[in-house]
C-alpha cells in the first residue's frame, strides 16, 4: 500500500508536464491542489496505520472429570465451553507517549457474551514512570497481565487453588508503574487505586469492592524473577444473592509472593498467598509449585497446589459447609508448541484431601451441606493461539 502511495505522486507529476503547457495559471493551480490532496490522503492513511495495532488471542478447551465434584467447572460430561475464550486487544497511539488500550473478551462459559476487560489511557513520562487511567487488571499474581492469554502460560489451566481465590480480575481506577535498574536487577513498582462492582454468583449476589488500594514489586535478575504484592478493599453487598446482605463493609486483604526461574530449558514457578476477609467468608492460604523442562517443542511439567481455609473455628456453623475449604491437587501435563503462535496442551489433575469439606467446590455437597466426593480426577485439553 505504501509503495503505491509513493509511486502515485510521481505518476501524476509526469503526466502533468504534458498538460501544463496548454493550460492557464488557474488550471495549473487546480491541478497542483488536486495532487496535494492525494498526497495528504496517502499520508493520513499511513499515519493511522502506524498509530493503531490490533492483536488477539483464542483458547479452545475441553475438559471432563471422573465425577461431578466440579473441579475447575468440569463434571462427567465433556465440556467445550468452560475455559474457552476469544479476545481482541487494540492500541491507538494518540502521541508517541500517550496510548489508548482496550481489550474485549468473550468467554464460552458465559454464552460468549463480550466483556470489556481493559479500557485505559496510558502516558509514558520518559523517565521510567507510566500512569494509566480507566479499567485495569488487578495485579495480584505473577501471571495477572496474561490471565486471559492461555498461550502465555505454561499450564492448560492456571492452578485454581491460588488463581480463583479472588473473584475479581479488573477494576476501574488509576495506577502508576515505575521501571528502573538497580545495578543488575530490573525493578518494577506498581501502585493502584480504584473500585469495582461485580456479580459474584447466585450465593453472594452483587458485591461492591470499595477503595481497592495496593502495590506490587517485581525484581528480575538474569533468569530469576521475584514478585510480591499486597492489596486491600472493603466489601459491601449491593444486590442480595441467596444469602441476604452477606457483606456489610467488611475489610479484606490479599498478600502474595512469587518466584520463578527460566533458563530456556528448566522452568520453575512458585507462588504463595494469604487472604483475609472479616465475617464468615473464607480466610485462606494457598499456593503451588510447577517444574517443567523444554525438550525441543515439548514442555512436560508437574504441579503441586494446595488450598486451605484458616478460620474454620471462627465461622458460624450455618456457613461452615459453604466456606470451609481444603484440598491438594497434583497435576502432570505437557505443552507442545506447534508454531510461534500456536500451542497444544494436555493436563491430568488429581484433587484430593478434602478433609470433611467440599474441597471448595459448590457442586460437591448435598442439600444438607455434606461432602459427596472425597477426590476427583480431571482431564483437560487446550488449544491456545495468539494473532
């Protein structure tokens, strides 16, 4: 396209040499104005093309379990919608330092309805500081920025023992990111403030996350990355679910640490977090460790993950069946990189050691709140692409 626009003025100019000899000054002026308009239109097209970029990602996933415990949303019937998603992300450069970014995500388990996951204005101050305003990701985990992009993750599904603790992925507000080097260590500091309103499901209804405030820090040295984060908010029920006014300005916080090592062959990732919520909701500690090794285009991996509530003795008996949780999960899987933007992943996860709880899975208890299954086996196949 650019080559065509470059050659067009040359062709017009050559042709005009034969015409100008027999035209008046006014005709020559009109001809020059027309040529200038053509050049301006070409320049406008080139400028818009350079300033806008659109990327996307897709995950097609199928899972089936040995029973109906509900681990990761799967039961004995193969499910092709849970975990499947399609996303588009667009970036438009207002200036060299200021961008508008938007990300739309459609999820299979939500009937492929579209949600605006990101929508923010960012400005780079050219001194290491970047500020963003709008709808942003809550940066709780090491993979928070790539939470929707399955291709960017080593697993078929991120360990739900940790990654499903906070039912909130984005918020409306502002953050500031500061990147700098400390000797050989690359440091990223991030601070955020905002709020969010989310439908958390039939049980708890709509919840207002007030005054979301927190910070994270990441330190990268050679093949190592260390990350720590702390966020707090106030929870208030805005529309009742099955439990009326469950949250009434309850204070809560989330604190986590993570460490990863990747030398191109050996991959090791581990995260640990604690969460605390006033009242009858679950206080938890959870974490995982993943070890993988790249062999050509294959990356086999193993993962151990755990989840446990820490306030069972303080909870009102009526709420214990719903908010007492305990489980361990053992996974083995592999990733096969078909090409530079396509990956196929297969995973088998065994979840067990629920104690006398449901394991944190709502389908795994009867009408009296008693446990139905004391373990479950889940098979997952995922196809991930970026474009």
